[in-house]
């Protein structure tokens, strides 16, 4: 099962309902990048603006929190209608408590690592998460180059999920995903793909989603 999640980071912020509608027939989830200009050097949406986008979206929203103090922000975002809330390991003090608080609201919980963070740090939390997010760029901006050197982390994560029967946990990659790179990530074992500029800079965003899905399907664990 392959999932394609367009990131609206590079869409037109003044017309998000329509930007989301452009991919509604082909995409699985909309990926919402929340940045606070502290955890990453960029700002996107505060809580109220995020909640409004989540509320009005035609597609379920996959929230990617790139904010400090995720112990507070994670559970707070989980009170919205978000489909999933992903926190960064690096921004969280009590990871188990925060994941549990997110899940208690009925929202799926994701745990993300930056490129410089070892996958090993996630191992103690596998029984508490619904999704692993392996960043394939430094978080903060769209349009950066895919870090191919992250693929061993994706392979290792897929091995853990398989050998421990955690087959329900999704394995997401985020950053630099395009028609050039998606097959690499899929062959390594990713099943959930965020793509921002590849989709929103294309003339036909909905068709680009379908194309990316096909490429991922053809390459999955090949
Ligand atoms: C980067 C964000 C990504 C970004 C991806 O910090 O987490 O979700 O929108 O954009 P592209 O696909 O352009 O790399
Ligand atoms: Zn993201």
C-alpha cells in the first residue's frame, strides 16, 4: 500500500482550500508543515491557522510539527481534526508520554528524525507509534535535494518493522521526493511519501500524484 501526501509548503497559502482541492481526487493525505522559526529557521502556521486549514480540508491532514516543545504542541494539535500528528524526536523531552497523549485523542502518532539523528533512538517507541518519518532533507524548506544517504535508515526501519511484525506502522520519507527519487525510497522500503515542489510546481498536480504513486508501486522493495 503506497500513500502519496502532497505538502502544501510550496502551494499558494492565500488559496489553500483550492490548492488542496487540486489533488483531492488522487492524493491520500495532505501534509501540513508547521514551523515555528525556532526548531527550524522558517515559520509557516500558528495553531489557529493550522486548525483552520485542518478544519476546511477535503482530505485528511498529516501534521508534521517542526516546532520546539513538542511535548505541549503534539497533544494540542491532536485535539484538532488532524488525521495524524508527527513530532520530532529532537524537539521532545518525554517522547513516550507525548506519543501516548496524542494517541489518547484517537489521532495517529508519528515520530520523525532529522538527517543527523540515528534511527536507533526510535527503537524504544515502536509500540507507541503509527508512523516513522525519516527526513530526507534538513527540515525547514521545500525544494531541497533528496539525501540519498538516508536510504540505509529506511532499509533498517523496514527490517525492524518486518522482523517485529510491526506491519501496521507506516514508513514515511519527506524531502526532495520527485519522479527522479521516489523509486529509490520505495525500493528501500518507504511506503508513505511526502512531495511538495514536485507536485505543486507541476502543471498538473493531480496527475503528478498518480505518476509518483505508480513509480513507487513499481519500485516498492524491488
Ligand atoms: C521540509 C518539509 C517538507 C517539504 C518537502 O522541512 O518537512 O515537507 O515541504 O518539500 P519538497 O518535496 O519540495 O522537498
Ligand atoms: Zn514535512
